[in-house]
C-alpha cells in the first residue's frame, strides 16, 4: 500500500478516537476554573455569591491591626475571649430587664454621619433584623455603664458577649456596610460563635484541612459549646462560607450528607439564629 494511503488511514483513526472521547461541557470547564480561583480577593469573588462572613474576610484580610490586637476566627476580638454559650453563671450575657426585654445600649460614632447617613441606617437595619424576632432591644445609650461603641475603625469585628464598660464593635465603612454584616457582629456581641465552630459540627460538615491556608488552620477549631438543643443551621448568618480561608480556591467546608447544601448567607439572621437568641436569653414565645 502506498505510504500516502497508510498516513491517511492513521489520521482517520485518530480522528475517530477523538470524536469518541467525552467532551467536557464548556460551562463545566469555566465553573471549574472559577472554583480554582475562588479566593478572598475583590478581583475573583462574585459579589452576588458572597456570604456575610465572606465579605468580613475580604475586609479583614487586608487589615494592619494595631499592636497588641488580633482576631480569632476571622472577626472575634481576642481580648476577654469567651462564649456566652458556655459563660459560667451567664455573666457574659446582657441582663434582662424586669419587663422581659434585654436592652443593649449603644452609641454610633458621629463619623458615620459625616461620611454618609446611610451607614447609620444600615447598622440600625442589622439591629432591627435581630430585635424584630427576639426580646433583644438595641437602645441609644443614655447613662448605662455597659454599652456597645460602634465605630468605623479597621475592619469588621466584635468582642464576644458582654465584656463590660465601653465595648467597641468595629464596622468599617464602606466595606462592612451590609446590614447582614452588622447583624453578624451584633450576634457575636450577644455571645454567639460561628456555626461551624459548634462542638457537634463534624456530624454535619467535613472540614477539608488540606485546602485551608496553613496559617489559618486555627480558625476551624471546634468550641466547647452548649448548642441549646437546636438543630445545626447550614443557613445561619454565623456560618463560614464554603471557601473560607481557602489556599487554592478549593472548598474548605463541605456539608453532610448533601455536599451541595448552601451554607452561610448575608441577608440577616435565619429563623434558627433568632430561635437560638431567644433560647439563650430565655425570651419566651417571641418566635
């Protein structure tokens, strides 16, 4: 057989094999590329997909904190670190008044008003999202010795539970100016840790340790928590996003048993978030 015909036969065979191979869907390939690039930077994260915690990390990862200050779990100021869920004698809880409400006094820095009055509206919107479904009532401070001092400092962060005196809660503008972010930090101030820090979290999520930045592994430690006889809440405002602290863009948290269950969100406290506040503060039948 002439060499030309032999060559043509080989080429035809190769083309046949190529057509027989499965062709990866273009959309799937693009989605895979996005997943590999999904890190905490403004350039690659789709704003429409961000959870409250994603936005907090976007802001806080760029911080240069002052000497002597650090954040635990991404946004919890580490001084006096404690969880009201396990605080002995409930000493870290905001006290309940005789009328059954828990009043949390606050001041909002005038710097917000100077910048944009919408900042104040956003912060108070986060307060309202909590108050509307619980016995927690945020009130402007008059003379109360213990109060939240909300300032546009550096980043989005809060202390855990009531620490006493002038208690700073930072909501930098504009990065932290989402009502869901404000409500997230306010829930820390009420004493709540992140949902995936629960003592029973391994029953509900898998932490993919190999995908986590080596210097951020500590942010995924479990806490010794009283879970208030409440179900695990994948949709909690306090839940990390799927790619939190990812090293290479791969997921760091995978839900069980369905890996496609959405986790975290930014809209505001979930029904279970409000239920847990009511349980912790013994609000009664408000939900």
